[in-house]
């Protein structure tokens, strides 16, 4: 997956700007063109960050990183357990 060009804070600011532009009567296509993104990106951002505040977005990213770290840890421990179980049975 490609690294995002925008931080969570920048994305939230762009979504707020998009809401203002839409309130002025502009279409989604016009708003996205002004923001320099495609429609698909706008909808993905709105799905993920819509309604979040800056501090909530930062916390979300921190939790996602911690979740990835914990999943790796569980995978490593499960592998260690399986290896020890095989060694205890003598099937090596």
C-alpha cells in the first residue's frame, strides 16, 4: 500500500474545506478538483475520518499502529507455542 501524501490532520482540514465548498453549492467533482484529489479518495477519507476531530484522528492512528504491533506479537507467540508443542511431542 502506498504511503499517504497527507497526514490525518491535513485530511480532516481538507474534509472541512470540502464541506464549506459544498455548502456554497459546488458539486463533489468541483470540490475534489479544488482539493487536488479524486472522488474515490474523498469518499474513502469521508468514510474513515468523517466527523472526527484532530485529537481523535491522532488517537485513531496511534491505536492502529499499536494494533499492528500487537498482532505481530501474537503471531510470534503462536509460532513459538506451536514449535514448543511439536518439540514436546517429539515429532521433530
